[in-house]
């Protein structure tokens, strides 16, 4: 059955891998006018990462744009998301703003869950961080999330971060004296 509105029933594009290059291609396909914002956000995240010696700004950038793509690839969902954002920003009624805000949260959670399934089992993409204290603003603002609310570093990322503690080597590891 076809829709009379001309809006496709399925997603416009498949869900991309969870990395900046794949996300940039997806953003370009979904909304070329969003590319300058994407590029500016990427540059800001990399500058912040360099200034703070942290991997988190890059991870937050990827999480933000992955969620943006997850919503924007479904035209009806994206339109409703924009409507709810408008209601939250302009309504004088507190109950209406709360209802629209709750719907924004549901749309975001559903989009991320569907996107996680769309990438399939065994995918190299990381599951979205749904336990953080704040969800990313999809209208362009950057948000600061505390380190405690951030997901733990993966083993490969953690090994790239220099250790500041002076822990002795694990006991199972032979010391030079044991090797002789």
C-alpha cells in the first residue's frame, strides 16, 4: 500500500556506521544544509578534546550526530520531532510543554533503539549511552556531560590514555628477575 502524502514509509537511508566519516555522508544525504553545523561541531569537539586531553568530546559529537541521523532518516518522525521542539520552545502551557518534552524523549529513545537494531548484531558500532544525565540537543547546541555520567572507556581507548598512577605490574606477568 502506498501513502497518499508522498512521504516514504521506511527510512530514507540505512543507518550508517558510528563514526564521523560515515555520519558526515549520512548528514549530507539527509540534509545538506546541516553540513556546516556538522563541520563546525566537529572542529569544536576536536579543539575541546585537544584542550582537555579527553576522548569524551569526540564521543559526544558522534553520539549527537548518530541520534540526529537516527531521527532524520524517518521523515514523519523528524517532522513530529520538530513540531514537539517548537511546542516546547513556544507554548505558554506548562502541561503542553511537558507532554511535548516527554514525546521528544520517546522519539529520541525509539530512534536510537531502532538505529541500534538497524546496525545489526556483530556490528562494530557502540550502543548509545542512554544512562547519561542529559540527552544530546538535536537542534545544534552542545551539551556538557559530567565524566561520571559518561560511558566507560573501551579497552582500546583506555590503553591510549596515559596512566597517571604508579601501579606495580600484575603478579601473573613475569618480572625481568624471574626470566633469568
